[in-house]
């Protein structure tokens, strides 16, 4: 075999080797890519099954404090709302808005009993639930604090003014409480009376960031801190609502233990009853009215 034939054979072998190697890598490249494509198109990750949808909501809420600061949004702040479909969760922030959490709405409202120092024998303080309810709600609306002395002085001043202007400082209906005390004495106009309300109406006002004051038959409240059997005519402030416990949170001025006092919703709503202006005038029928105070 001459040298020329040997060179041809070697070259042929090299070509064969090159073709084999090239074919191998080409096959591997093309085949593996096709597998990746088909896997991507037709195979779903086994661990992904109906991934959860996470909803978040942003809304100011509040916490407890005197005057403007929000209150325990805790339970409540809550700002702003219960584990119920229609409500949205709120975050606590410093403001005069209600504190609402997944379970509670709570306003921070300055508190004082109608007889701040326990002087219940004084007729003016004994009959001052409407006056002190106005004092508390207006202090809240204006972001003011309220000392016990200030509360007593205002109750006496309002009663003296009512006596001089209208001839009486005792019971005032929701309409006269708004007209005389809120609008005339305090010149505070962001307040109105709603007639024949439901429990839902009260809660909606709280959810809207408003305070509510209601006239009641105090005997039906069964408050253990009242002198039995309780007052037949009594006004209090509703400062919050607990969705889980189904309770209204109140500032009840009929007792010095009345700050954030809780009533079962059925008990408080059943007790709501407006009464006529005057000194223990006869009450005819049951009118479930409320006073709504806005900032």
C-alpha cells in the first residue's frame, strides 16, 4: 500500500469520526430542547393547586385615647373590621376616626359621669345625662380632652342656661337636646336626629366614623352600677361596636364606671326609647331615635 492510499484512509476515518461526534451533539441539543418545550407547555407543577387569593384593604382606623387619638384598635383595631364578608380589615392609626379591627370599632371619647365627683344628690348633676353626653361627644369631635372639673363646670353651666332660657334643665328629648344644647348652647351644627332607627342603622353610623347618642329606658339596661331600678329616662353615648361579642361599647354617664361600658346589642337596642322634654313627663309609645354627631 502506497503512501497516497494511507492518507486517503486516514482522512476518511477522520471524516467519519467528525460526523459521528457532530451528530451526537446535534442530536442531544435538539432532543433535550424539545423535551423542555413540551414539559413547559403541557406539564403543570404538581405543588400548585388552586393557589390562594390574598386580598388586602387599606383604611384608616383608630385606637383609644383621650380626644383625638384612636383607641385600641385591637381587639379592634381596628381600625376597622370584622371577620365578616362585608367588612374590611383596618389598621390602627392616630386619628379621631374609629378604631376598627377585624372585630371591633372603637372611638376614643373623653369620659365623665354626669356627676363626675359622685355628687348625685345635686339635682342638676342627677339629671345631666343629656348635657354630659353632649359635652363628651363635642369634646371628641373637636379633639379636646376633658377633666372631671371641666365636666362638672360645663354640666352646671348648661343646666343654669337651660333653666334661664327654657325654665327647666331636666329631661330633654333627642330633638331638644340637639336644638338647645348642641346647636344653641355649643353652636355645634354637625349633629342631627334620626327617627325609628334599627340596630343596623346605629352600626352603620359608627362604621362611617360618627358617634351616636341614644335616649333609653335605663331600667331595661340592667346596669349593676345604677341605683336600682335605674332611671326611666337616660341618655348615653355609643362609642363602638364589637362584632364578635355582639356588644355595643358605650360611655355611659349614669355611673363613674361607665367608660367603655359594654351592653349586649339586644339589651341596649331594646332599651332605646325617646322621652319628652320636661320633668319626668309621661312617655307615650316607643320611639327608637338616635343623635348622630359628626366631626
